[in-house]
C-alpha cells in the first residue's frame, strides 16, 4: 500500500514538471513570435524611409541638372558696346538633355536638415541593435535652389553694382554687354514645368533701328485732317510761337524796303530755340501746317522752298533738327526722355547707374557711318542721351565701333593722363591703354578707321579742357577722319598706348562754340540747370 502511494506521488510530480515545461515553451514561443513581428515592422519602416530618401535625392539631382541646362541654353546673345559692366562670349553649341546625367548616385544620400547641414542616409537594410524598435525620425525635404545667378553676382551671392555714375564720361574702352540669363525652373522628365512657382523672364529688348524719314511730310502727318477747335491749354504757348515763326519767314521772303533782315533772322533763331521746349501735338502741327514744304519749316532749311533767302547756317541746322524731331513724332520736351534713373545700392552710396528704357520708341541705332539725321552742333545733357539718339554707342566709354567696320564715333573728354590735344579742326586723340600688353579693342577700331578711311562722328564733352568744349553737356561737332597714328610705347610695353591724328572733313559748317551760333543754347542751359536730376553735372 505504501509503495502504491509513493508511485502515485512520483507520477504526479512528473506530470506537474511536464506541465510546467509545456507552459514555459508556450510562453517562449509567444515571446519570440512577438519579437519577430516587432523586428519585421521595424525593418519595413526603415526600408520605406530609405526608399523615400532615395527618391528625394533623385528629384534634387534632376532639378539641379535642369537648372544647369536652362542656364547654358537660355543666354541671350550679347550686344557690342551697349554696357561696360562685364565681358561675355556666347557658347557655340547647346547642351542636350542626354549630356546631363539624371540618375542619382548610389551609396549614402545627403539629406538636408533644418539646420542647413547634411546627414548621410545609408541605402542598405538596417540591422536592429536592440530588442526594441528604434523611433523613426521625420525625413526632411532637401532644399532645391533653382535660381540661376547672373554675371552681376559674385561667388558669395552678393550683387555687385558698378561704382561709376551713368553720367560720367570715363576713359574709353570698347564696352561689353552684361550676360543676361533667364531664371531656370524645375521641369519634369517630359520637359513640362512642375507645379512649383516659376519666375517669369524679362521680355527681350527690341534692337534699335536707324532713325530715317522716308517721306516728307511724313505719312502720319498727311493722314491727319485740319480740325477747327478752341484753344487748348497745353498748346496755348506753342501755337502763337509757331504763327510768329511763320510770319517772320513770310517777311524774309518779301524783303520789303527798309526791312531789317538780320534782326528778323535773330527772331527766327530765338523762336526755334524756344519751340524745342514747348508742348505740341501732331494735330497742332497739322493745323498750323508747320511740316508742309511751302509754308512750314522746310522754307528755312530746304533751298527749293526758301525763296532765295539765305538764312544763317545755324538757323538752317536748328530748323532741320526740329523738323526731324517732329517728323519722328518725338514731342517730348524732357531732356532725359527715355532714361530710367538708377537707384543707389544703399543709403551710404550716392552713385547710381542709369539706363535707357526698353520701351522707349524714340531710341535710334548708332551702328552706322556718317551723320544720319544728326546735325552739326546737336547737343545732349549726358553721354547716355547721346546713345539714346544714336550719336554714340557707349554710355561711359569714349570709342564705339565694330570689328571690320572701325570706329563709328568717339567722345573727347580729356583727363586720365592721356596725351590728347584739341585744335578744333584737327585733334590728337589717344586710344585706350592696355593692361596685358595687347592692343585694346578700342584702339583696334581706330586703327581700322585709319586704314579704311571711313569718317568718325566726333563729340566733345564739357569736361574737356579746351576752348572748343561745350559749356555743359555733350555736343556733336561733325565728321572727322583718322589720317595717321603713332605708337607711344614700345611693342613689348604693357600699356601699348597709341595716339591718332583726326582731321575735320571739309564742307561742314563751323564748330558751334561761339555766339550767336553757340550750342548749347541759352534755353538748353537753363533747362539743364533747372533740372534737379542733373544737378552737380554742370
């Protein structure tokens, strides 16, 4: 009986131990199952994170490639002598999309963080370092900067402003144009712009054309009909002046006995000078028939309609200049018409750079030899306005021209240590100094003019220390020919300065430096000194 009880107790203990082992095994199995699930969840999340980082890196690289391609292919062709701020040579061949790699590189991918630093994200499957899954951090989008910096910006990103004032006539040098680029925008693989904000590029500026008058009177004038209307306040001053001018011309034609024609010539001269600054309209000019051949301004400058009256040569020039201005429908009286004033870079910077308004319709090309519609003695308040009207081709440089054509024009301003001499009918004029031992572009243009014999338009600045210089502003003094040149330095010199002798062509009216023919006129000087924008430039 005792042996039987012992056997039962022993069996019971074994069963209990087996039950405990089974329970422990079940618990271990459930624990391992939970850990495997957590590990699998962690691995899936890390895989998704790595994949997202790779996609963002590929988009970043694609945007950079598109911006680079747009920067290379969208550059406009430069213009010669329009702007002295920079030098640029256009690319001959365009970059095709196949030349730019778009596939992201393998390996760790840089991801931009909010602090501006970059963290390397490994593409390989991460290995858990502990039993507990790591917390996933948010993936920051990489900063994509698609803005293309122009040549006017330095490597540090700070915009550089030219130090020279647009009104200055610093020493010459053939100026180059700014390299202009359109702002690139990120594009999708099919070439269409993405949904991101795209900046609009500036419209291209129209190329200036040579001012010409093909029909006299012009067609717009002939198309107008005489309109009888009451006095207009804007025309209250101009209308009687026009009638007075026509009355003076009629008296000169009649030339009655005892008539003082010289006194009348002076009245005509003064009236022409006043009309330059009077507000007029095309309808007023048509109503007063001032552009008609038989009873308008052509009676003064055109011998076919002058009635054998020999008007003073300066009156003839001033009448034709005013006639041309009105024929071109230029009715503005502002000395700085078409000029956009520059804005100082900061409160501590006074100098600015002005430019010609791209929308100004009266701008004329300067790329021609000869006078065009320019008249001897024509005057401008600043060098930039000479560019506006096609007399000169550079707003600061003193020589403008084109390779193979020679120089079209030059401005004599003196200073800067050049060996210039002004003798009126002939001058000694220096080209620009070199800094690398090679003859400069400006000097090369004058050398070409010496060889081809083409005349050069010659302007004098008020800064010139000469009795022939204008009192203020810039004056056109006719055509000069480059007859000879002399190298002032040896061929191995770094400066390579050349001096040219220019002689005024025969058959032109005299230089308008003395009364009563003097330019600028009294009215022009008054307008210049009264204009607050021109203060300090006298």
